[in-house]
C-alpha cells in the first residue's frame, strides 16, 4: 500500500526508491541508448561513450550492474553511468532510469521524466491505486456460483 507523501521527500526514502529503480532496471537497455553493445560471453562490449575510440573497450556486466572502460578507466554502477553520460545529478539520474519501460511506475512511459521529484510520482501513484480499488469494487461483492 502506497502512502502519499506530503512535503519534501526524505533522503532516506529517496535512497530506497533509487535502490528499487536500480533493481528493476535493465542495465544493457539503459546503456544501449548511448552506445551500441554486443554480447561477449556473460558481458557486453561496445564503444565507450566517454572517450573517442576505434575498438570497443567499454564493458558492461549486467548481472552485477557495473560498467568499466579499459580505454579511459571510467567505471561504476548504473547511476554512475547515467550521471557521467548525461552530466546530471544523482537524483536526475534516478529519474532518467525510472523513465525506462517497466522500471518506474506501471505506465512506463515518458510521464515520469516530467515528474520533478519522486514524491510527486508517489503521490500520483497512490491516487491511481485509489481509483483502481473504487473501480473494481471490494472483494465482498463476489459472484455467487450457481
Ligand atoms: Zn572510455
């Protein structure tokens, strides 16, 4: 059950949200928006988005959700990647990843990109849930089996 948050979102809550987002995110799908990856065994390799190169030295390990470039030495987790490639703050990076299909709210469209903070998004989702429960009624109104 989601509880609408009134006022500023606590840092702790936000970290929990970020962990959720990271858990659901498909690292390869996120990175593929910025560079083309191909599978190489258990990892993916592509041209590094952080430096110019002819031969791929940028590696992504999806099961660990980390990346590393042997060319320029950049590396980190999913959010580090988005922060570097988008040159944005941590909070913005979480929002960008949350906007990927199936990661943020159930609609999974660009709507969450427009949401300025996660608190607003939660509030919206809580109302969405209210709508759902009133639309589909209570469980007491079961059909009787003849
Ligand atoms: Zn690099």
